[in-house]
C-alpha cells in the first residue's frame, strides 16, 4: 500500500519536471503527507496542469465523504473493473506528485519505517485517479487515490506492495484522456525498476502524521546517533 509520502520539491520544479502549466496556487512542501490532506496532481484536460486535490477518493455518485478514508489506494489488479474506480480509470487518470514515499517493515511486533526515493532525486508521479465530488453544500472539490502494485525486488523485503511510479517516457500515455485502451494502460502499472530506487531505514518519528520535518528522511543512524 501507500499510506504516507513526501513532496519536498517546489511548485516551479514540479511544473518543469512534468511539463505542466505552473498554477496560481500555494502548497507548502511536506515531509509527511497523510490521507485526507491536500496533495498535488498532474492532469491533462487539453493541457497538462498542476491541481490541488484531497487524498482519499470519493466517487462522483457517493452521498457522503466517509468512504474517502477507505479509498486512499486502488489495486492494479482491480482498478479497471471495480465500480468505484471504473469510470475514473477510463477518463480521470492523473499523476500524484511525490519526492519519495514511506513504508514500514514488520519484524515481530516492531514496525520499522523506511524511506524510498528515486535515485535521480527528481520528482516522481504515482499513477492515480481523481474525481470531482459534488457534496450537498455545493462546494465541489477534487479527490484522488494512488494505484498500488506488487513490490519490486528492493521493496519486497520491506512490504509486499508499493505505489505505481509511472516512468517518465510513459507519463503522456497515462495522462492522455483520449486513451481508453485498458490493456495498454494496465501495462503501465508495473513495479518500478529496483535499480532506479534507493531505500533506507529512518527514524520512527515519522510514525506520527503530525511530525512534518525534513529530519524524517534522514537515515536512521544520522537521526539516532
């Protein structure tokens, strides 16, 4: 799964990396992005744009937002067919902007956090879906989910699933709203190459979502001495 991640790059850096229009919005970097918080996504609705969105998907037909907390992740194996995601998979695909993500390794009763980031140091885009939800009070807002798949060789000793990272050369294919070829799209939802990622243990301070600090991503020895 993907339950926490980092977005440390500035908006201009992100816009340049994804070839997107730089938006007139503010969203501070975060070293502990958690469900229900605002995230940044890349969409293509005729042009590539950066959009502020809430993490936790709510289908357009939902009556209330309670289900958002259960829909922070969609599984590659079912995303094209599951009723909650089927329509968005066809028309509302996005990239969830991140600098890296956290995962926890269970060893007996202890869970140790790890930080996983691209070896390149550049922003990455998780495969995502978005939905514009229309609550009864009339204040529409964007909601989103991150698609996960089975872990690669690097991550499998830590956790059995990981977020899908869309390769740079595949981003336009994933975002193309005219692309409705399910087989072609599903083929993009593969585990990222282990050689292009780095993973290391970090401090358990990251366990608290309220702890939003650059220290979160320091190797555990550097943090704990």
